[in-house]
C-alpha cells in the first residue's frame, strides 16, 4: 500500500474532525465536547503507524490551535505527546478489548488536557473550573468504542491494511 | 510483510524534536507575536473553508426561514421597522444640531476637533471556539482592511477588539475575556478607570476604585478614548454591583456589558478617520458599506 492512498483517506477524516470541533453546540454541551482531533489522530496512529505519525499530529495540532484561537503550539504539544505514547505502545493497545482501549484513551486524553492546562496557566489563561476543563477526557473515552468501529469501517472500505 | 519496527529515526527522537518545536512556536507566539502571518495563512486557506462549510447549512435554514415566513409577518415587521427608522431619524436631527453646536464651541475654545470614524458591517460566523476564551470570529478580514487592535461594536455598545486577522475572516476578543481591559469613564461624572473582563460570566470588573468614589449602580460606562485604541464615548457597560468590604483598600465594582455579547449577529468594525485614509489607500474597493459618522 502506498502512502498517497492512505493520506487520501486520513487527511479528509482529520479535516472532518476539525469541523466537529468547530461545530456549534448549545451552551450547556460545550464542556462535554470530546477532543475529536485527538481521538481521530489516536485511531489513525494506532491503525497505520508507519504512515500517520508525529509530524502529522504536530501539523493538526497547530491547525487546532488556529481553529480554537489558543496560543500556537499548545495543542500541537499535547497531540505530539499523545501520539508519541501511542507509537510506543500501539502493539499493546491494539490487542486490547474496546473497553480496555477506552480506559487507555481516557488516560491519554487526560495527559493531553493536563499538559494544555499547564500551558494555559503559564500564559495566564487558566480556565476557572478545572473539573469542567478535564471533562472531555471522560466523554472522549465513552465515545471511543463507537468512533473506533466507524473509523475501522471507513478504513476497511478503502482497504487500507487488514490488521486491527 | 509488515515491518515490526517503524522506519526512520527513532520515535522518541522525533517526538523530542517536535515537542521542542512546539515550545519554540509557543514562545514565539506568546512573547513576540511573530507568528501572526503564519496563523493568518493557516486560517485563510484551511480553517476558514471549514468554518464556511459548517456555516452553510445554518445560513441555508435562516434563508429558508425568511423565504417561508408569511406575508402578514413581513408586513408587520416592515411597519415596525419603519416606525423605528422614523424615531431614529428624529433623534438624529437633534443630534446633528447638537454636534454642530459642539463643534462651534470647541472651535471657540481652540480645542482639537473630534476625529471622524468610519464603519463596516460584519457578521459573526456561527462556530464554537475554545469555551474557556471569550472570542468570536467575524466574516471580514485583511481584504476589507481589518487590522489587529480594531474596535468591534454592536448596536448597543462596545463588544471587543480584533486580535487575529486572516484574508477574509478575523478573530475578535470580547471585552469580557479575562485578558481584556478597556479604558472607560463614568458617563455621569467622567471618573476615569479601566474595566477588566471576568471570563465566563460575561461581566466586567472595575479595579482600584476607592471606597469614597462617586459611583452608583446603574451608572453608564463609556469608552474614555485613552490609550488610543477605542474611540471615545461609546457605551461599554452598566454598573450592577458595588461592594465596599471593610478593611480593604478598594471597592469591588461589577459592571454588565451593554453590548449583546452572546446574542448579536451583526457587528460594526470602526476605523478612525486617519486610519481610514491609510486603509482606503490599501484597498480602494470598499465604498458603499462605509457610513460616515
């Protein structure tokens, strides 16, 4: 399988995840919105680690920063850390059941949120409610099994590698 | 055959390089604001099309809603708007007389003439930004001459100022953002102070107000024009709460913005006249939207 075919599927789905982040939600739902870009990125890094890796994570992190109006590099830093952890452990995460995977995803999302929280604090933009700030890690983990199945179907439909 | 190990330099090495790059980018962005152009390029060519796509169905529903509303409703609305227009026109007449009188008096005093202002209507894009920031995105950008630091107002008062500019969109920070401060004065007695944003609640706080300051709930805050960023005498907020805790040096004064920060859809971008001349030199294409003030 060549890389170009892989990117033709991965890049549109990643752009779609950026749109999910930008999608307007009612006020009460803001705190629950999962970090779609990170979830999508984790999936692709786990499914195709030889094509989707750190550089792509960094670029989409920067795009997320621009989209959300945060300081440039904040999400990029968190996303690179998460994808690094995924690349170190993807062989182990892959064989776990969906529920166990969701737990790992929770830890990964929490690590990213804590890192971005720390950066926000450093530049003097710390959120007022820390619990609400960390809530997306829970919703992200809860949504992971469904997201996993949808993305796996997309990957199989375009016959990108048959593992996982 | 799948390789067991990933090709290229080790993953950890690459991660460290990219983490370091992130830190460099963050420092460059935060300390020196060097990366505004890069942010503008990413925003213009990648993020703005996404925002636009998201906005399409919303715009479509609004359009369909307008198309399907009954004639009766439109007639009623038309009558109401005509009446409003008439009232506004009448009060404008009085204001123009007052303005002329004011100019004459200023001339007699030998004071500086007031700077003129020029405006452009922009629309908010219906999209969500980081819920912990008080920011909005508008559909006008550097193509229309929008610049960083430009004041954004709505029909009721000051909303905020532009902080990032892309080709055809711009991000504005609202006055209720915790990182925002705006020089104001109390309309009643011209007491000058600064209003800081309080974040999520959408309120403002006036700091360093002594206990004996002449300030009451209901007082209107207007921009003082100090600092040269916001034009003078636009309404900013109303005092809602004054707390004078015993034993503390300053009173705690809370104000509510008069602009509809969370409801306005149309906003106005303001150019001061000198800046406007510069801008028309850059982009002479925009004429009709500019209402002189």
